C-alpha cells in the first residue's frame, strides 16, 4: 500500500518573494514614519527633559527606517556585481 499523496504548499519564486518583501517594507516604513511624525508633534507638548528623550527616540526611529530601506534595497537590487550581470 502506497502512502497517501499530500499536496505541498506552493513555493514562491524569488521574484515573488522580493515583491512581497518590498510591499511589506513599504507598509512598515510608512507606519514607522507616521509614528515619528506623532512623536515630533508630541515633542511640542512636553517638558524640556522629555523633549531630549523624544529627540533620542526619534533619532533611533530614523536610523531604523534608514537601515530597513538599505536592507530592502540590497535584497531587491542585489550586490553591485549582480546588477551588472543582469
């Protein structure tokens, strides 16, 4: 008696994976940017000490956004040598 046939889940191709990553990262970057804008607005409503802490937090958020953009760009465009071969 042979084992039952099990349908395997679909496997996304590399291009489809990159499209999904790019779309998800765009949504995430927009969300993080919105949080940053909210923190900027909140900054005007708090004490000087709280403003200093918010400035540091906003700086970290900006860094996270830059790193995410850089990561996604590297995934979707590949290393410079790979782009030259395409």
